[in-house]
C-alpha cells in the first residue's frame, strides 16, 4: 500500500525543481493563454499584463503572496495543494527572463 502511494505521488505531480512543468500542472488550467485567470487579468490589467508567462515586473514575493492568499476571484492555494518547493520553482520560472509561454492551442 505504501509503495502504491509513493508511485501515485511521483506520477501525479511534476518534478519539484521544474518551474515550467509545475506552472503548467498547477496553474495552466486558469493561467494559460485562453484560461479564465488570464481573461480576468486582461479585464483588470490589460492584455500586456494578463499572461503570466510573458508578464514583466513579477516578483517572487508577489507570486508567493498571490498563491498563498488569493487575489479577488483566485482562491488561495494551500501548502498541501502546492508545496513550498514547487511554489518557489513556479515563482522563479515566472520571474525568469528565460521563460517561454505555451501556445494558445494547448489543452
């Protein structure tokens, strides 16, 4: 039983150190090019600031705070749902100049 749980945990989530994969897995449903989160940010901040993967001016602290406390219609995400190590990887990815957004046709 314990071995099955370990296998399920390893298969169900991306590697902790991979911020892009973690972003796609945990955040992409709402924050990809056609997601509800991106649509809401477009209304609030404009198209240039809506897509998180191309947004300028994000900081690690801003990303962590938004995730842990929620922002307007975005619910807070607990450490159980998204461990700190993965959140840190996502924040580093979103604040990195090396990031490349996914295509708007991604599922």
